[in-house]
């Protein structure tokens, strides 16, 4: 009876996959034991168990990708006479594919100490110039040095061959019931497999990637335990490697630009609260304040509250830009002063680097309470993982909102993405009321996103505009009005610096916002109640999201060295300010400084424009740019790119507290 039971295709498939889960977990144990010296100081049984449990999430994705063909072949309805040699073929596919996956895991037991990360597709680029002879020599030496792992790998492959089910032709006879049952099982398996590959069912959650491992660890090295090597390779198959260019020597690069900030303040540190509001899709084109000249003085826009905040109590910049065009690019730029060149940081192996940010600098070095807020499902967009990796002590998402008895839970869910902005911002204010001061918090809004729904009570309340997004922008502006109304009643309000920006722009309408530069136009606003020094509209400096962190730290008179790719927007001379971003359409960079914007393909400058007077880039004036100006701008741009790529590829995104250079 037992033998017959395992001959059913679906039962055999489940048993085969279960064996792979056991072997992946076994490989994780081997990995931990081989690399025990890396973890012995901080590892406990309880923490190890939590890391192993988290690893099952990533194992599921890797195992389903590895066995996608096996799943299809085993569930496909076949006449019993056709199954005689069929399962032998399936068995070979099962053993070979899973052996490769298991061998990859075991190889990383040895390779991990050298890289600090699970192997990704970048390894193929790293060894692409070794040649067959060189690779054979390297692999031969490693096989001999680690013979016990080689023996273990072959033993596990032999085990796969022995345990495969069904070993024989199924005893289940073909009939209409058999075909109907197998068809139903096959159809039902498709969404389950897809969900397992993505890491969840919800369409509001991006497929998990290597950066999600940060959500479960206390330090970057522990991501090696949570992740597995096949997963890391699958998730980087289509990703461009972050190649470090060799434009100039390190000394020359530092002469043009350095990301190391060493404050020299004579004023004592000012422990003010810091509140950062990252607003979904809030490009400048939707705001009245920035468009009076562009669209006429009568243009009101869709943000009357934020416009009034700027006009009467804040400082902002005419030439302010995002560092990316996706939500997952806005968070690292704004909170950690890390731009996104070539590929979003969240989606690269560099997401497992040691990283800092406002939360870590203020939380670990100045005793701030830190928290990140996003009203979507907690693992949405990888925000929770990045927040933890950069030092945020707490994360508040849809789960925490639903657990708070003072709010309405999922009654306030928009049905697609997140809790409505108005309600979640009130929750945000309420949580800050409970926090010990000083605190540093950040909120990422959600409602101004497709499918552009609003609460029923606000139907036909806000102006609809030319595109659906603008009605949602008007709603979020209202939510901000209510948030500031509530915050202004609290004792912490007057001791707080508020920063408002967008994650990226969206849906350009005017020609000005359709250029490669216009697509990066976002507001950056600083507001400190009662501080008259933060007032006005700066029309000279060129600023970008990565400038927010250095500006906030300078405003607080922060006195510790730190790494940031931005600059102080308040005190850096206008002629020294700049912005650099990656333009996916041209597969190159755009560098803004002084009166010029340069387009750079990675090797040479291909175009230049006077963006302040030629807002739609109608004339390429590359030949008119003074030679010394062009040379200096090009060298500085290359210096930034080279240092960024080097630090990303070599895990050098933080510095020691006493270091001045690294």
C-alpha cells in the first residue's frame, strides 16, 4: 500500500520537493559550521533557528525555479503506457538540476569568506578572463583543498537518485477521472508555484530579492545564512554588474570629489527631531509653487497646503532632482545618501553591504529613537529590509496599523496597496507622540499610486486635473495638512526639522518635464517651525535627493565623520553644487552643474545643454562649452562614478568613527 501511494504523481512530486528542502537546510547547516568563526561571537541557538526559518522563504523560490520543469513533467496527464520511460527522464532532470543547486550551496561554504556575500552572476564576470586553463587550475586546487565537501556533494547527488519517487510506473490506471484530476492539480499548481517564486501572493509586494535578507538579520554577514546560492544567482541573472571603471587614479579621483564628510563644527550638536516625508510620485509638475512661471501665474496646482508651507515657512530649491525614477531608488537616496547608478541598489548584491544613513548616524551615535513607516504590507518593496540594514530600530507597516486599537485596521486599507494616507499619517503622528526624544523617523506615502483610488467620502472633493494621479496628489496634500495640524499640537513639534520630497516624478505633461532632466524634477523642502534661517526659494544651487542626509546632519551640527555621496544644500557654494543621475533611456549618465547639463555614455560626453534657458533641450551646445569647464565637469563626474562603483563592489559604504579617509 505504501509503495502504491508514492506512485501517485502529485504525492511523488511533493515527496521529491520535500527532500530538496531538507538538503537545502542541511547545506545551510554545513555553511554555518564551516564558517563558524564568522558568527561564533554573536550567534545563539534561538537566533540561528530564526535565520534558518527565514531561509525557507528564499529556499522556496530557488527550489521552485530549479524544479519548474520537474513539476510540469510530473503533473502532466499521461496514459499509463507512456509513463514507462518517461519517469526515467524526469528522474535524470531532477537529479542533475538539484545536484547543481546543492553543489553551488556547498561551493559557497568556501567562497563566502572571501566575498562576504553569497555568489551571484557577478562571479562569471570576475573570472571571465581566466581562460579554461586558469579556471581548471583554480577549481582543481579548491577541489583538493576541500575534498570533504566534494565527497559530500557527490553523496548528496547519489541520495537524490535513490530517493526519487515514483521509481516505477504508476499503478494508477488511466481513466477520465485520472485525466480530470491531474489537469485540475496542474492548473491549481501554477499560481502556487508562481507565488512561491515571487515570495508571496500579493501583487502589492515585489518579488523578493537578495536585499530582503536584510529584514531578518542583525548584521550583513548573517545574510549568508539566510540566503542560498541558487537564489542569489537566479535573482541577478538579468542584472548588469556594477563594473568599477578605471577613469583615473584613486588620488586623482579624490582631488575632484570625496564622499567622506569630516565635520569641523564649532557649534555643539543640536539634538532636534528629524521627520522625513517621502511622497509617492510627487513630481514638481503637480505643484503650484514651482510652476507659476512655466504654466502661468494663475496655475494653482494640486498641493495648496504644501505650497503655503513653502511660501510662508520653509526653504526649497528651483533646481532639485531625484536620483532615480523608481520608488525603490528614492529610499536609499533620501535616507542614506546613496545614488542608484546602472541598477537600483535594492536589486544588486551591493544591497547586502554594510550601510549607514540618517537612522544609523543619529540612532547609534547620538542616541536617537528611529523608526520607518510605510502603510503597505510589511515586506512590500523591500523597504523593511533596507530600513533594518541602515539602522532603523522599528518598522511600522500595515501589520502594526492593524494591531493598534485606536485605528480602524483594514477598514482603512485601499484594497490594493496600503492604508489610506490620511489615516496612516495620523497613525504616524500618534506613534511619534509615544517616542522618546530626540527621534528620527521617515514615512513613505502610498495613495498617489495606481490605480489612483480615493476613499469614498472624498469622491468629487478634490480637483481631478489632466491625469488621474493629480486627484490623488491633492488628496495626499490634504492628508499632509491634517498631519501637520495634529503634529503642531504636540510638544515635539517646535523642536523638529521636517523634510519633504518625492520618491520620483511621474506622468509628465508639459514638455519641460518630458526631457531626460525634467523626468527627475522633484521637490526638496526643509521646514523647521520657528527657524527663520530656513526660508526662501534658492534659484542658484543644484541639489538632489542624496544631499538630504548631509544637509540634515550639517543643520544639527553633527560632529562625527560619515560617508555620503551628497553635499550640504544650505552652505555649499552654488558654483560647487551639482546633480548626477543614471538615465535608463540613454543607458548613460546626466550631470548638472552651473549653467550646463552633460550627457555621458560611460566613456565620453555626447551632448550638452543650457538647461536654465533651454528647458526642452532644443540645442546641443557641446562645442560651445569652454574647454576647461567641460574638462573639469567631466573629470568630477567620472570621479563620482568611479568611487561609487568601487565602494559598492568592495563593501566600503561606511567608515570608522575616527577615520578621516578610507
